[in-house]
C-alpha cells in the first residue's frame, strides 16, 4: 500500500496537479499554509518498532525544516490561524509528538533544546510512566515518559504539553459520559501535575469519525482551545481548529518521501480521509 501511495504522490507532485489543487483549495477556503508534523517515537530503528524514526534521519529532517520553514509553538500557530497576520516570510511548521514516548525525552529533547525549536507533546495520561498498553507486546520501547520527565519538559517554555486523553481509546466508540471523562479528567490531571493550563487536545487515532461534530462539541465544552486530528493535510485553517490537519512522518520514510510529504505531494490523501465520513 505504501508503494502505491508513494507512486500516486510522485505523479501528483511532478505533474503539477498538486500545486493546482492546493492553490485552488487555498483560494476557495482562504486557507493559510501551516504544516503540522506528527511524530511518534524517535530512536533505534533496529528495535523494529513501528513509528520509531532513527535519530539521524530525524536530525536531517529538522535541519531541512529549519532552513525552509519557521518552526513555531502551538500557541503561535493557533494565534496565526485565528488572525490575518501574514508577517512571516517563511512558511510555518509545528512539530507534534503523539503518545509522549520516553524516546522523546531521551533523544529529541536534547537536540531541540540545543536548537531552541518549540515542540508539542500529547500525553495519554493513564499510561504515564508505563508502556502504552494499546501497543503490541513487542514494542518494547513504547514506554511513556513519567511525571518527572513530563514536568521537566513542561517547565521549558519551548515545550507545550497537551492531552491525548486518558486511555488512548477511540472516543467515537465511547458513551458520552465516558468520553467527557477522557477529555476532562486528562486535562485536569495534567493541569494539576504541571501547574499550568492545558489548552490543546489530540484525538487518539484521530481520523474523521474521531472528530465528529458531537466530539468536537465536547472538546470545546471541556475548555480546550484547539485539537489535532490525523486527517492528512499540509494546510490548516481557523475553520478546522478542532480537527487540525497534520502529516504523519513514518519510520520507513526516506528523506525524499519526507520532502514530498512536506511539499503537499500526499495532500490528495485528505480528500480520501474526508470521503470516509460520507461513505
Ligand atoms: Zn496516539
């Protein structure tokens, strides 16, 4: 499947269709260019762990992003989407890390701290300090940071901590009370532990069904200001502030794939993701 996606994306990009479509969509929806990248673990590829991007590849991606984009914090991104502010001379990028793996503390944080690059980390609160139980057994490196690590990161003003719910469940499968519990309890516990306001949410699994109008309504009621989906896209807008588009960076992406993804060559996936809602 990944080869088909790659082939379609190469054709989409090099035929020029990508730019025609993106320009058209931007014009019609008055969208702004804001690239939100979704990462998971960064570490040792030899462990054969899904989503564990090798550190040297991550470093190469960061160098590329740093040249081509202005990497901003989540607060700035939300502010930017809500305003008509176009003062930035470069396209904007935001780095997000789902699941709060310890590998982010061990490998990513030292690198990004040195370069003063802001990041956002979404924590599945029930699994703090433990392996994420939704992961397969062999994902030995899928340990989630403990509270000391999360607290340390949270004190750095380049780091934003958001909620990834409590138990990493699909909210669409829960009753309304259980859903509220996932949203509100995770926020309250994080705020209590970190002594900071937690304003951003990231839907576990994050596809279209996970950010329905009903679920978005609950996210707003619980006091969040924005939320990330896993719906594909290199462009977000104020209209989808509670289902922000992101591009997923996979451990098997080559640097060429990564550049294609950031340039919008895989953006046709957004249409398929959105179509699922209607089928
Ligand atoms: Zn997750």
